[in-house]
């Protein structure tokens, strides 16, 4: 960027972009599994596989998005991506067969390939070591606010028809398309980027970063359950989809209210990695406690606890990922991290759906929660080991 004013303007626009992106995504994604399982009649495993395809097509191709972000205009890539995602959500309105559902999920994921890594690279370019963690926490606060609005709006539109939810989500991404085309300033990198092959060689030799990525992969196996088994569990407790909206409202409100304050407090007392370890431990505790809950109010308290863990862990994970990256291959580094997210969350989604089906059939309803708690604890040990490796 040319000056501080342009940087500030760019960051503000990215916050607005985040607001509409999260509303659009969160108004529909938590409702997909309930709609296709309860209304269309697919199994939870089948729908989880479709959701995993969306995850893999987006984050699994993150290296492609990262390579594009390192070499092409960030603003143009973002515009292309959000427009393609708008098409994908519109297509979902007519996806009443499993094949059409898979196509719509793939379109939604491919849109993310174009905009996610450029979006992350834009934040990294426009911030520095002094303000990046604070900006991530502010960005996550906006995410929390939008995350509170999105599911409630989605449930309200669902009362009319599922198609209205799809078109509402598409409209949010079309608004972001307008932001990218008309308002967002050009985002210029100050350093010349590596070519693709040298960037891959650089990353392949960076053992510290690859260890961090592997640990993140295990983390997302457990953390993905807020999007798959938690919605299914809350529908069991409530007996309707209304509970899904309430759950995500609780989750988002905690994120919005505590994000900035709690991150600032933790940063004064702990390093980024220490904060991540604390946050992951809290998430593990919430997953374990979920096994014993039958009451709706207590369930929402556990969801709030889970959200506190994410409030502490997520911004610090993001800060670590950027701070460890070589700025000459920033997009590719962030792409590798996103691949870990794709594998972890995608596989976690499949395991979550399959384990939920299996638990219902076998009567061993608590096993999934023990499994995901154990995975969270393994990732916590990984973060501890990674911190020791740096000392």
C-alpha cells in the first residue's frame, strides 16, 4: 500500500467484507445437514461427505490459491472467488438430488480457493507484528457478531423455505463482490515473491512450520465438531432446528463479547503458543462434558465454554502461522496451513457424521465425544512440544 491511510482503509473494508462473508456462510451452512437429513432423507454420513467435499475443494486446493495470491492482484482474485461462491449458494437452492448437492458444494469450495488465501494475504500485507494479533482479534469479534446474526437469519428464512436461505447467502457474497470491484483499494506487496517451485522447496525444508501444520491438522479434527455433531446433538435435545440457531447465537455472542478483551488480557500474561495450549485445553474439556449433557441450558453453557476456548486459541494460531511464514512466499505458506485446515476439518466432518450414525445404531452415544476430546488433547501436547522446540 502507498500510505497509512490506504492501509487503514483497506483493513476497514476487509472487516466489512468479513461481516457479510460470515453472515452469508453461517446463515446456511449449519442448516444444511439438518435439511438434507431430516427433510430430504439423506444419511448424516452422506451429507457429512458432501460437506467434506466442500472443505477439501476449498482448503485442499489452498496451495493453488496461495500461489495465485503471490503472483496476481489480490483484489481481482477476491472478486472472482466471492462471485463463484454466490453461484454455488444459488445452485444449492435447486440441489434436491445428491449429485446436485455435490456439485453445489464443489462450486462453493472452489469460490473459496480464489478468495480465501488472497483475503488472508491481504490481512498479512496490511498489518505488522505490532498490530496483527490485535487486528485478528478485532476481525474475530466482527466474525462473532456476524456469526450471531447469520444463524438466526437463516432459521428465520428457513420458515419460509430453504431456497430463501440459499438466495440470502448468495446475496451476501454478491455484496462482497461489489466491495471488491468498486471500493477495495489495490493491495501491493512490498517484496518480490518466490516462484512456485522455489516456494515449495523453501516450505518443504521448514520443519518447524510443517510440525506446526501437522499439529493444526489434529486440532481441526476435534474443533470441526461445532459444525457437524454439535448441530445434530442440539436438535436431539431441542427436538427441532430452532436449537441450532440458539446454539450458534450463544457461540457467536461469546466470540463477539469476549474476543478482543480476552485476547488482549491473555497477550499480557502469556505467549501466543501458551495461549493456544490453554484454549485447546478448554475446548477438550467442553467436548468431554458434552458426553454427559441432556439438558438444553447446560448444553448451551458447554457451547459457551467451547467458544471461550476458540476465542483464546484461534487468533493466536493465526498470528503464529503468519509470523512463521517467509514473506516472499506468504500465500504458499498460508496455503499449506489451510491445507491442514482442510484435511483436519474435512476428515473431522466425515468422522463426526459417521461416528454420530454409529453411536445411534450401537447405543454407545458417548464414544464420539471421548474420541474428539482425545484428539484435542493430542493437539495440545503437539503445541507444547512445538513451543519447547523453539526454546
